[in-house]
C-alpha cells in the first residue's frame, strides 16, 4: 500500500516539474499530469535498467534524470493529444 502512495507522489512531483520545464501552457488536468509523471518514472527506470545504472551506491542521479526526461516526453505527448481527445466528446 505504501509503495502505491509513493508511486503517486513521485508521479505528481515529476509531472509538475515537467509542466514547469516545458515551454508554453500544458492544458491537461491534474490527474493526467500525475499519470504522465508516473509513466515517465517507469520509462526512466526502464532506461536506467537498460544502461545498467538503476541501482547504484548512493543517490541514483542518472536514474532520476532519466525519470524526469521520461516525464517531460510523456507530459508533452499528453498535452498535445489531450485537447484532441477532449474535443471528440
């Protein structure tokens, strides 16, 4: 249970950081921002595992940077697709 809460917290932090770093306004709701941050974290963890830096001694700065980059990509994609999906309703 605690792990799920931690995933949501990290997703929220990464999602909002990605929204701050991306230029322009991302008109996506909070729930989608958090979800994009969670997916970005998973993507960053996958990439960190692929290059062999997921588990290191100390703070995993490279993994965290990859998670942020993943969140930037997913938030940008979500911000471009969400208005199209919303307008179909």
